């Protein structure tokens, strides 16, 4: 296990993060979880090699976890579901992504051995509400709130490539899983016999 590749994950307690950490552990990687509450993360993400207290907007001992990592995967961000989007919560959605990404890139900048790859989450919300079928990476961002969040989020990740770190920006769509995320909320009207087909 000492020779296992080290993968640092922020946002490992989310829907994608838990599945990814489980898969990486099963494949023999040494997973290090960055979490605001490491004790809670131990319950949500069992079998990780380490659980490190993380506040990315503040320099701290957590940055040592990034030093020497083979990969850093950033999935952190305040949930888009289950909350009213007040002005204060919209600020939390933005800051949790922008400040978290900025902190990780700063840690890479200071690392004596930088990671080989940085995978930073983003979302198809980048494109805004679009009627276009078959969007590509070259399509412009939307001019709505989520489009602006994704633009700012991705802008914080890109400087990692100038540090010699292969940088991947991953725009995911809505992840459907019966055990969490958006699907149980989307299915609720159908369970109450209020659902139906969506027609253009």
C-alpha cells in the first residue's frame, strides 16, 4: 500500500465523490479526503487512507496533503438542491466553488512535488438554458447565474496548467441515483401521481 498512488479528493462526501472514492479504493489507490468535518467524512466515505480538515479559503496544514499527490480531484461546492436560492445562498454556491478551487491551486503552487493531474468539476450549467442540441466545449457560456458560476469556477482551475499540472475541467450533467441527489426529488411528483411526460 505504501507504493499506491495518492489521490486527494475534495467534495468526497457528495454523490459523485462517494462513488469515486469507493471505486478508487477498490482499485488500490490511496485516497485522501479533504473535508470540513473529517469525523463525519469517515462515516460517509469509509476506507480512505486519511481524512484531512479542509478550509480551502484559509492556508493551513491541509495543503500538505496536496504535496506529492499523484492526482487532485475537486468536486466541492454547496449543493444546488434542497435549498432556497436566496441571495445569501447564491453567494455560498459561488464562493464554495471559486474559493475552494483557488485554495487547491494555491496549494499546488506551493507544493515541492506537484500533482501530475488536477481534475476540477464544473457543470453543464455553464451553457445556461439553451435550445441547441449537441453543445460542445467551444459553445459560449450562458448569461444566467449558473453560467456565471461555472465561468468563474473554471477560471480558478486553469492556472494549475501553468504550474505544469495537467488540468481537466469536467462539466457534468445532473447525476441520477436512486439513493440521493436530484432523482428522489424529481421522482416525488410521480410517487404522488402528479407526474407526466414533458412535451415541447
